């Protein structure tokens, strides 16, 4: 469909493709500037080899005149589990939802092998609904969830980019007197702050006493606190499930603190947590990126002595000693502070973590670690 004027249909309809779908250079006016009728829902598409939506102007749906929660465009759930889109390009469009309408909605069950949403202008008039929306997210334009994990969302006016961004915080750590590097670990789960603004980064959690497999895409709920998190990678995806043995998963969109009680998943698994959250983060984007990692840390020593502490970033296997930073740490309430800045090229699955060693015998504890990467 190309170079058409489409005026005031109730719904634009549903297209199930199995081939190439092109929607280019059309003017879609939902009639919201007049007395009606009004368009309440835009085009719904699914099941195509490729989708190209370029240069369209989509405006004045029903939300301009009355309450409306429809979407200007919906990527509908796959008609078959294996029939998602291979490729999607949404570029150079003007999308102007009003009231509680969404601009682009990804339904649960919609999958795309690789897609790009670039160069569009999203305008919001009235209401607070997401301009780019997908199930399970009430706030933050955050693209960790599997429904849109494979999209590059960049250079659009009105929405944040999907460029991978890590924002994590650990409070008190376990202490160390080691003269050789040991990995920094949170003292307990409660020292891990929610990561609800991280984009395409996920935090490691190791599970014991698991009664069923856990899969990417499932949601963990901590019974004690009600906090939730999304699983963006699970070892079981590779066919590994050892029953009572530890299982490592990586979680994103952590909504609050996890205690050491029971957890459940929407897939039916149950497990209990000890000190399971780790100070490890996994890069989850498909495209490699050079990222600048900044770690701001405050220290204290525990035995009444000043100390020299060495801090180094790691890759999940060991410290990168070429980037190590020595820090003089006082034995009073002032302690010591350091900011470590390093750059590294990350590919999907890469880990960033941190290591400590102490020059002397005094036990060193991290009071706070704030780490960002972008």
C-alpha cells in the first residue's frame, strides 16, 4: 500500500503476511478533527517474512476527540510460533497518538528476528500511555523484554534509544583480606538495588532447590517483597537442567529488593533464595558495542588500620589487571572513594564484574558500588 489517503475507517484491519508487507508514504487520518466517525485502531500485522513501514503520517485517531486506548500500529501475536517476522523496518514516519493511545504496540507473542525503528517522530498529546509499548511494562521506555529484544530503536524524536545502558548499584559487600584478587560480592540480596532503568543489561542470580526448568521470557516473583524481574537469559535454554544443582539466570527490570524467601515463576517453578544475587552483569544486545564502564566505589577498612586497596574490572573469568586502580582507604568513617573508568567492546553474553585485593591484612568492605555503562 503506497501513496494513499486513508480517512476515518473504524479500524484499519489485520494483515497476516507470509511474504513482504510494505506500507509506504501514506496519509492516515483518523477523523479526529471532525465530528466523526473516528479510527479507534490502526493496522495490525503479523506473520510476514519482512515488514517495511516508511514515510507515513498517522494522525487524529479517536483519542483526539474521545477516550481511546487503541494503537496506531500493532505488531500482533504470531499466528504460529515459528511465523514471526524475519525483518522489520519502521522509518521516517510521523506517529501522533492522543489520549491513552499507543504509537507502536508489540503484543505478547510477537517476535522479530531483527528490526529497526529509526528516524521517526513520536508525538504525545494528552495521556501517559507508552509511545512504544509492550506487555508487562508500566513505566520506563525499556527494551530488555524478549518481545522487542531484537530491535534497534534509535534516532527517533520523542522516545529513548535502545542503546545498551547499564545502571546498577550494590550496597555493602562481603569483606576481604586477600592479597590476591577476589570477586566483589553483595553481602546479601537486600544490598542489590533495583535495575529498572538498565537497557539490554541483565544481572546474574544463582538458584538452588529449583523444582522445574526456568526459561528466558518468564517472570520471577519474590513472595516476601512482591518484587518481580524478567529472565532474559537462562542456562536451561541450552538444555542444562540439573534439578537441585545451581542454575544461573540473568534478570532485568528488577522492580524492587529480593529477600531470601521463596520465589515463583509464571512457568510454574518455585525456589528459595539465599544470597543469590551477584555483582555480575551480562550484555544482552545482539549488536556489539563499545561501552564506557564507570564504577564509583566507596570503601572502609575494619581493623583500625589505613589500607591500600586495589580495584579492577573483570570479564566474569578474572580481573583485567591492566585497568586496576589503587585506592588509599582510611580506617575511620571517611573510608575511601574511587572512580574507575574503562572502555571495552561488548558482544552478546559478555560479563562485567569487579575484583578487589588488599595490600595489607586489614579486611576491606565496599560500602557502595554504583556502576554505569553506555
